[in-house]
C-alpha cells in the first residue's frame, strides 16, 4: 500500500492502466469502424430549403454541383438526391423494383 501513497507510484499505475485500457479498447473501435455504413454527405435540412425558397432551383443546383449525391435531413425522414448518371442508371435500369415510389 505504500506504493500507492507515493506520487511516482500512483502516476505509474495510472499510466499502466491507461495503456491497458487503450490496448483493449482501440482494436475494438477499429473493428467497429470497418463495419459502419457509409452515408452520403449532408447537403442541408428542409429548413434550408425554406430559407432559399425564392431561389430553390439555384440552391439545389449548387448542392448538386458540390456533391454528386447528398442527403437533406427532415424531421421524420431523410431524402437522398443524386445527379450522378451512374446512380440514376442503376436505379432506373438495373434495380428499379427495390426503390420506393413516393
């Protein structure tokens, strides 16, 4: 117990326990990052569309020029917009049945 009363001993114990925790947790985090889904970048929210209502076409065109596919976040759902011809062809020709029609 005298070891824990010494400041050098307490510091050494803290460093060793931190290293053990990092070596135990870090590989798990790296594994989980590999399995995470990748989502399209967020282009804005529905509120942004309301703010740019007078020039909505220009706003959406500007977003499409920045990102080939992007998401607009809403209160209860997320909308995905794409201007990439490869994605549009995939949706319309190859896998049309799997996409919902609104």
